[in-house]
């Protein structure tokens, strides 16, 4: 009696590509949500302080 195969093993390259695609999609979605969902911070304006010269 020959041993039965319970199914084909998944192709590791396809599993790798699927994992990379899901990971990159989640990362890109997270970055976009941070960029568009964040409140705009006010731009700080500060004049340079004059240098003090002792002489």
C-alpha cells in the first residue's frame, strides 16, 4: 500500500510574495493614515539670537 499524500505543499515563493505584499500594503496604509490623519502642527518661527561679543 502506498502512502497517501494529503495535499500539495504550498509553493514557498508564492507564500513569500503573498507575505511581502500583505506587509507592504499594511505598512503603506499605515503611513498614509498617519500623513493624512494627523493634525497640522503650527510652524514655529524663531529669530536667531544675536551673538554676544565681549571685548
